[in-house]
C-alpha cells in the first residue's frame, strides 16, 4: 500500500447564496486556495473527483458544469460520485493506490437552499414502502432520538450538552453559519421542533462547497513537512429499510471503526447532523472520554450537503498540520439515521 496524505483543504459554507453563484463560481476560489496551499497548478493534479447530487441541483449531469471550474484544455482525468466529498476522496485514494497517479484534488458542492431539502432527501429512501410516505430526514431523526430516549440510552439533556459544546466551539470557526452556545438549561427551555428534537439539535440547511488535496509519498512531503498521512480508511453500509434496523445503533459505523486503528486518536471530527447522532457515533466507535470531538463545531453549526463529511476529514487534517494533534479521525455519514459511515484515521507519523 502506498503512503497517501491529505495536504490541502478549502471550504466555503453559508446559509444563503449571496447573488446565487453557480457551482463554478463557488469552486474556482476553492481551487485557487488549494493551489496556493500546495504550490501546484492544475497540471500537477493527476486525478479529479467530485461529489454532488442531480436531485439536489434539479438537473441531470449537473456535475459536468462544475468541470468548467477545472479548465478542460488540456483534458483532465476526472470522475464523479453521487455521494459526499468523503466518498470522492475514497475513490481518489484508491486511484492513487493503483499507481496510475500520485496526486488528486477532490471537491463537492451543494445548493441546499434552492429547494425543499427535507422533501428532496426523501428520494434516497427505500422506494416501495418508505418513499411514498415522504418521511423527511428531520422526522426520521426524531424517531431515532425518541427510540434512544425511550430505551434509556441517552436523554434530552445529553443531547443539549452536545449542541451547547458544538455551538460554543463554533465561535472559533469562521465558516460556521450557526454559533454561540447558551447554557444547557436555556437550550432545553426552547420549544420542540420535531419531537423530541429542538432546532439546535438539527443541522442548519447550508449551502457550500469544499475541496481536499491528496498526494502520495514524496509528492506529499514536497508540499508540507507535516502531511496528514491516511493510516486507515473504511466504509460500510447498513440496510436501506428503516424497519430492519435498531435506530439506537449504527453497525456500519462500528464496523468501519473496527476496520481502522483508532488507538491514540486525540481529535475526532464526527459528521453528526443531529445531536443524538454524535452520542451514537461515540459509542459505536468506542472513543475514549479524553478524545476531543468536533472542535470545529461539527455539522450542527454548518452542514453543506455533499461537502460536510469531507469537511470533517479536512478539519481533522488541519489538526495534524498545525501540530495540535498527532493522530486524528475524520468521519462522514450518508443516508437516513446514520445508514452509511466512512472512517478515516490520519497521523503525523510516516
């Protein structure tokens, strides 16, 4: 296996598009930032991979327009996944492992505010019995939260403590669209939004884009003296049908964690769009109490569709680059109620 590292990361997150920029207008500044971080030009990138959704964009092959942000003369080696940025990164990591390329730039974008996001995401559900009912993501998360409360696995105070910490940590994150923690008691006094969830328990609808840069071996060392080396990477999927799953658990997250070496992880960026989901993930991954979770504020403070999972990996990589941590974990989820989970462990060691 080749040593591959994350050596660049750029993001833009917002609740409203100022002037409604196109995906190209969103991505060009991000690519420029990645070039500045690495000292590369587009000719140094061996492989490109994007993540987005035609359902979200409302048109077929929407990712083709985004390729204009790269520049297509001369032609580029490019691919696409109808998934989060984290899964585009996984494809790029595999591409580098084949030896065909040494470098990759992966990116994702989504304009969630353009339509009714909760209705759109219902289209990912099992098509015969679930999709016709149109249950949205918040309602399904409410069922999951209630299942955990009724089973005594967590309570509303534990959920509020997660939200309060995330909102407080987001004060240091310029990209967060929701900031400022209150006391736990103040959060619990707020009205219920989708029983038992309050608005602070739910990720805000967020527009945005993000990009990650990967490089192998010496190419990574040329960029930085402290690359975030990918030490282990795994993802698994739980059944599509909600009725066959214990919603208080996430077996795919547990399996992904078991497939990776989590020993020594100091910081974990968990993609938990709902407060109780962080509690599920901490338990399934077996994270120790001294592991710092979501110092960026996490998805509860900004959750751009198809970028938020990759952003967790980028934020975890930043802790390596800065010297704040020697071993970090980035996590991404997709599908309803933590159905699919990807875990990426990075380290400063070679």
